C-alpha cells in the first residue's frame, strides 16, 4: 500500500474548513494543510449564528479556502485519493454547501466519497497532534452546540454516546451569559479573560445534574445560565455594583467543575485510561487546568489538541476520513444527503 492523500471539507456551522492529510502505509496520519474561513463576525451583531447567513458565507468562502489549503500543502487536486465531508450533525443549509462541494470534487477526481460525522472528527483530530489513540478511550466534546461524553472503540469504527446535554450546550451557555453581562459574542474568550481577574468562589452557582438520582453522565447548563441571570437582576434591583470578573469566574468554575467531574467519573467507571477533550470550549483555560489536575489525581492520560484544532476545521474531517479509509469502510453514495441530526454512532453515511 502507498501513502494516500485525503481531502476534508467542513461546513456544519459558521466555519468553512478545508484540510489535507496524508495516510501512511503504517497507519500514521499527517497534517498537510488546514485552511479555515469564519463568518463569526457576520453573526456577532445577532448574538448567535444565523443559519442563512452561514450558508451564504460557505458558498462565498469554499473555493478561496480550497485554494489556500492547496497552496499550504503544496498539493494539486490530482493528488487526492479520497474526499471526506461533514454529512452531519449541523445546520441543514450549511451542511448542504459542503456536501455538494465534496460530491463535485469526488466525482471530478473519480475518487471515493466519505460522508462522515462531525463529532467523530473532533475525536480524530487529536491523532494529528498526539499520534494514534488507544483502542478504547473517552472523549469529552464541548462546543457551542455539543456537550457529550463518547466512548471511542476505534476512531473510524465505533463511537458510542454515553452522556449528553439535556438542554443548553456548554458553549451556548457561555454565549448567553456573555449577553447577560454585555460581553462580546462569542462568549467563551471574553468570559475566560474576565474570569482570570475574579474569584471563582465568590458566588455559589448551581452544578446541574449532580444529585445522587440524576443521570450521572448527562449535562444541564440551562439552570446555571438562569441562575446567573437571576443573580444579575437581583443585584441591579438592589442598586449594588456587579463584579463582572467574579460572576465570570464563578460561572466558569461551575461549568468546568461539572464537565471534568463527570468525564473523570465516566473514565473510571468504564476503566478507560485516556481522556480526549475537544471542541471550541476545550480551549478554555480553567477547563483544561481542572481537567489536568483531576486526570493526574485519577491516573488518566489527558489529551487536548491545540486550540486551532479544537474548533471546527477541515483537518479534523480529513483525519476522520483517513481513519475510515484505513478501516476499509465502504464509501458513501454520490446521492448521499446531508443529515442535520446525524447520530454520533453513524461514523460514515452509507
């Protein structure tokens, strides 16, 4: 077997991503290019992603992003051996742009097409930085749309959801709390910055779904968001000055506490020795610090990709495509649809 080049296309939300990886004959996956165009600035004035704006931005950005990725990699399209694309989950219109583009490239190049799962991509991307994953590992995915615990038994073969959010995802809660505090969108970076100046123990915000009878691997952040809103309203009515750093630090501590506690508990319960944290919120300083501390105490290896790879990108889809290709998975048909609700256990659409 010779080395194979995999093109990855990502368009599930507000980032247009194109990546190239090389799958070596010994199974190693090497990153060759990672080009991303974001439309986040176009959504900022609305306080969240507007699906139609995102779809149109993907249409505009797809070809230029492809050219940048080709330039970065030094490849020609004729070098591509397989095309992987996010088939879901995500925004319907945004997904359709990426899927249609991938079909066109695969058809024109006469190479196999793999419609893959966006969530699996967030797991696979870690192999670009830290090498192969063990046969069994646990993944904590935290982003604007997802807060999930996944049992991974082969990156390109079997991923099982063992816990998920029942309401707001962690990143969504960050955005809503930022809006309450008049901080910029997206809310993660400004809250993290303010939290470094505050006291994480200043306000006793609730930890959702942590009671003895609650689902031990599921998450809930809606009540925490509401608690922040009620605290701010109460302080304003009383005419007291609100310490934004203290609110941010206390809110962030509650989020990181729940995420890391449940992830470590799941790893110990399932006798898994490696935890991968990925998704946009993985770049949060308190989450990564607390995860390192708790994983070290529990004897669990922690792997967190660098921030650029944690957010949505084409490299992660190319990486998952490489693992799927290595597992000799059957390609997706050219009439494959985009699926906004694609379940995490469907790694490849067939």
